[in-house]
């Protein structure tokens, strides 16, 4: 299940969602902007950054990490990224805080002793979704986060409950966004099911929604990428990590062009030249 993209979309739709998880959110939480940033030398990619409004002077920057698989060096990476970004942008912020979202405590990094001061202080917030409570008692955007952790047996009933609740509690425009998020979660959670089976499960029609078009496009792009990688590997042997990374970053139309152009390649140098031209 591609939870990273799901949570990215959740925070895009509702940046204030992060602050609903905190006991002491900033007073201007409604004005924060969700973004992703890059820090060079060394290069870090920080996917979840909540930036305070620029027209209100220096403020607190919040870093967010959603971690559904155990990473025994997660805190080393998160604190290095956060500290470096804060250092590079010190004049913009008065402080930084980090929010780590786990499905449960069992996913957390085991060796936390080197980070005890940060983890036991007020600067780092660890959120365990399975401890937030029942979906029926949570704010609807927080409930969507918890829905990603619900077991398959209980997920359809929970999703349908949230769909019905959405029509009653939010505006029409927000309702459409939430319905698309619910269907996104369910389509990813039940990847083995066909579109019609998911539709039947939820009692809605997906084929005209943006999420269905996006999922269909993602599937086509992934299939094309895997085909190109297999063809190139078969012809030239294992590709370097740098070359694989370059190919993975290509948009679908360019991948489709490459799938045809590679038929004329005679060596890896031809591939490299083709990539450099684009």
C-alpha cells in the first residue's frame, strides 16, 4: 500500500491536519503551508515540511515523517535533515519541531538511546495511529489517517461510515476531496480487487473521479517503466544505480519514447546519449 503518496495528498488537502495531532499547535496553524524541500551539500529530500506564513515574521518550521516500516536509522536521518535545513534557513525560523507518525509502537526504531534528549523533550512528537482512538470519535481528517491502518476485514465498514459522515459534516467542495481520499486509500488497500469490486464495496462510482484517473495513470507508468528496465537489462546487463535513477524519473511520454528508441541502441553509451539529450 503506497501510504507515502496517500499522506502527501492528505497534507496537501488539509495542511492543518498535522496540528490536529499535537497537544499544543501554533496559534496560526491555519496559515501554515505544506511543502517538500531539498537541502544540498549533502543533498537531502525532505518530503513533509510545514512552513509558517512569510508575512508574519520568523516562525516555527515543522518537519513530518510518516513511517510504516521499521528503519533502524530513521532518527539519525530525520534529525540530520531537520538540523541542516534549519541551519541553512536560520534567518527564516525561530525554532524547529519534528512529528513522526507511526502505525504503532512496534514500527519505531529500537535503539533510541542516542536521541533520548530530543525524544524526551518538547521538540519531537511521536504519533502512534493505533492509539488515537476509534475512527467514529476522531475528527474526519484524522480518521482518514487511521483508516490506512485498519485491517482489511474492518476497512470496508469503516470507509462507508466515513463516506456517510462526510456528507453530513463538511462543505460540498471538502466532501469531494475527502471522498476521493477515502477511495484512494481503499483502492491501494485492496489492490487485488477490480475497479468494479471496489465500487461495489463502497457503494460509489470511481471511474469519473480524479483518483481513479490518477491510479490508472500511475499503473500505466509503472508498467512502462518495468518493461523498459527489463528490456535494457536483457540487452546490456545490470544498469548502474545512477542510470536506473535517471530512467525512473522520466515522465510517462518520455518512457514510451524510450521503449521504442532502445530497439536501435547497440551499447550502453547509446542509452546514456539518449538520456542526456532529454
